[in-house]
C-alpha cells in the first residue's frame, strides 16, 4: 500500500512539512 493511497491530504501535509524544513534551513 502506498502512502498516497491512505489519504491525499497526508501527501499534502508531508510536502508542506518538507518545504517548511527547507525554509528553516535557508534562514
């Protein structure tokens, strides 16, 4: 089972968290 199949919002949340971590590293 792929994570994307569990819940579409989960993938969006993961992407949001990842982009947030990247922003934190840039600052």
